[in-house]
C-alpha cells in the first residue's frame, strides 16, 4: 500500500497527503485559517463530511462557512442542535423534519400533551443550544438497515413514517424527505451528536457542535405534517445561523429594514390601500392617496406609451370559454383560473387570467396589411388568477390585478428591431421611477412541453439575446426556463436594500398567431403570419406599487407623492397668506394643501413628517411681510427660513412634474 495519496484542488494543483488522511487533515496541512473555516467538502462533486478519508486521485473542494453552500451546512447542523435542545427541555417531544432554508433553518415539533412554544421558550431553547455548542459534541454518521432505523426511532412516529416511505423504493420521494433520510435504497443514514441525540439525515454536518454558535431563533408558526391539512398540525420553530455574530447582526438588520419597509404596514400607516375581509383573500382596494399615486403612475405610463407609438385598447373582464379553448389557456393554465360560471343555456364564462387572446381578436377584427405593422396594443387590463389563500401576500401576490400589458404584432423581419427598442423603452421607464440597478435574464426552450420548430426557437432566442446584449447590462442565462410557446427576457431589478424583484418580461410567441390563424397581407400581396411579442412592463400595477413603497420606504419621490407640499400657518392670522401660497402652488401644478392653525405647530409638523410629505411650508409674520416661506424639506435636519415665495414655487413646479414633463419644462404628463 502506498504511503501517500495525491489529491487535486479546484485550481488544478496537486497535493500529497499520507495514506488514510481525512479531508480535515488536508485542510490542516493547507493552513490554519482554512481548517478553522472549513465545514464540509465536495469530494468528486459530492458534498461530504470533513472526516472522510481521501483516496488517490480525488478532486477536493473545501467548503467554508462564509459561502452559500457552507452556510447551508451550518444552518442544517444548527437545526439538529435545536432539536436536541428541545428534546432535552421537553422530554418526549416528537421531531419531524428540520431543513436549511434561505437565510436560516426550521424544525417541526410536536410537544407532549399538546404544549405550545411561547416567545420566552425561544430564549430557553437558545441557551440550551449554546450549552450543546459548548459541549463540543462530534457529529458522527451512521448507516442502518430499514429495520434498525424503525427500531431506533420506535417512539418517533414522524421519523418512522419517513423511513417507511424510504423503504417504499423511494419512487417519487420528495426532495425534502430524501434530504432527511439519506438516499440509498434499503438503508438510512443518521447523525449522532454525543450520546444524547440522533437524527435521520443524509448530511453532511460540521465536525462538531463547537463549530456552531452564531444563531438566533426568530419565530414559531404552525405547519401541517407533510403540508397536508388533514395531518397533525406541528409547531415550526424558525431560526437563522451564520458564520459569525457580525453576519447574524447584519442579517437581522436587513430583516428589520425589510420590516420597516413592508408595504402592507406602510400601506395602512400612509392610508394607501387595504384588503377588506368582506372582499376575500388577495383583493385590494386603493384609498384616495394610494389611488392618486396609482393614477400618476398610470398617467405617466400612458404618456410614455403614446410617445413610443402604442395604441390603446380595452377589453372586458370575462369571456366565453371558446376563447381560452382556442388560446390553449384551458389546457395549460386552468389551475390558475377561477372556476367558470354557467350562463345563457349552458355557456361557460371565465374571468380572464390574461389579456393576450383579447388583443388577438382586435387584430383579427379585419384584414391587416403590412403597412400597419408593427401594431403595438396597450391596455391596463384587469386579470384574475386563482392563488391559494396561503400564498396570497400583500400586493405582491393577489387574486385580482391590473397588468400594464402590451402585445406587439410584427413581421419576422421587424422582430429583432422591435425587441431592441422595446427593451430600451422598458428600462428607460423603470429608470424614470427611480430603479437603477438591473440585470437581464434570458430564458430558453424548455426540455419538455415546447411547441414550434427548433428553427423558430433559435431565431427568437437569438433576437432576444441580441437585444439584451445591446443594453450593456449583465445577462444571466436561465436554460429551459422559457414558456412552452417561446423564449423570454426578463428584467430583474434590485431595490434600495439589495433585494431582487423580477420586473418586466418580454416574450416572443409564434404559437398563438398559429392557434388563432392570424395573418396580414404582405408587400408581395400574399398572406403572412405575424410574430406576437408579449410584454408586461410593471408586471402588475399592484406589485409595482408595492415595490415602490418598499424601495422608497413610503417616502415617494416628489412627483409620485400624493401630497407634495403642505402649508402650515403659525397662527390664525397667517391663514389667508397660507391659502394664497397653496393657490400659487396649485396653479403651478403642485399637489398642495393648506391647514388651519387649530393645533400646536409642532404637532402639525410632526404629523406631516409621519405622512412623509416632501415639503412642509411654515408661514408666520415675517413671511407674510416679505412674501417668503419657511421650508422643511423631507429628510433635511434644519428648516430653511425666509425663502422667496416665487422662486420656491418655480423650483417645486419642476420637481413636482413627472420626469418627461421636467425634461420638456412643462407639466403636461400627469399632474392634475
Ligand atoms: Zn441533518
Ligand atoms: Zn400576453
């Protein structure tokens, strides 16, 4: 037996270690810092524990705790420790599954005699977990037969159910369960730490509990076993775990920031919209202020679409089933549609989930000629999609929404040029709303369920790729992510706190034109089939509204603010002048209000700040005498006193106008 083996590192370099050395030994040989940061390794592409011995010729990639992969190992290992702590504190507790999730982990429990976790319990569990960390228990992997596994977990029915499912040949076993139980048919793997705790698990894990400790338990929620409402309801404890306390702090700060910006909370505080329970889940009403912001958004969008050569169309909210049979939606999209209503002797009518086929009917309302192409139709179209009440979320996941939907019908030759100008248009409009950080994603032909010829797919995908490349943005591939009828480019935007939102999508479609047998008369006097481009820009007005609220934390830029300036007289005697200031601002197109002097000035200023009004103007004796105003600009510490009224009105006239109006020096596009 050779005394040394040679292994290869990711940079291709070779390294010799004594025969029988483990991956942990290798990390020690490379360096102390690597050894301290290593949590697992990829051995020939498979994620394994650091205690694995190295074989000659192996490719080794050390996974450290400050990477996504490494954090997943940390988080899942922390979940084991949490379960161990819960079992110490509540002997007889049952534990179900405990995977790592985005930014953290959870574990599902059933406590003896139906006991419930309280918020205080989270603190108790945390300190028990820290005790387990201090005990430096090694994580040791074990392999067992099915029978041994069932015996080992005799008093843990959820674990036994997982093992039984594994023994049923593992066909169609879902990934979550597979991760809990190892993968080899006929066997289960488990990890034991110390003598006190064993869990069914595929691994890998950190070598010892003392590699953990930077965690925080965040909340408890109910969760049905296997997600099935007919099965027992368990208690799910969520936590987050990172490579350092600093990283935990940074994460909690991001959560706080997200919470502070949550559009559902700000929507209520700023009186923008609500979800009346009488309407049912996922159906919003916009209040006067939210409705005003929405009107400004829509007016601005309409103005830009007019400029870009779109025509405006309107279509109804319901249709006979025939339309969606032809379009294929009843075949492909039925689970997202509301059930039909029967009217007029058995005709089935559906609420529309999409506007596309309606726009096709407008195209087909008469014979079209090449001279009319490209024909760009735009509509703020209300659509209804059935979402399970569990996934409905604020304005971002609703059952009824308004899409800023466009369909462009063009010739094959026009497609590449249309896509390029369309993508430029989309990005310019998103930038007008203050988004700046974008990347693009190109989704190509799915492996199954794609219709159309390979040649059509290639042509469309290439046209989209070329359009994307001209935008000078990062382009990410999403192989196989296209819809069954065509490839798409989507615009991804990062908001003020770095979260990514999928925004606009641009989709090429050769299939609906075929299904509806669309044609136009070409220059050669024969019939040709148009290409259809689907495009939603905001996506839905509701979701974009939510994004803007969170991006700006409720402090909309002046042009989008429902109230742009509020004038506050210091005393009653200043009220006529306050009214005069308001009148001048209104005449300049500024949405301005004047209050009376009933309440103390400080209280009125505070309220205006809570309402995030961009400009609060205070007027007193010297202002009346000198035709000036005191300006409290949002976000600035000190008010500016004695600002000349005329020049202030002029400054605000420009700032209050939408971006196009500002460029042109007019207030044409959207101000009331
Ligand atoms: Zn595990
Ligand atoms: Zn469409």
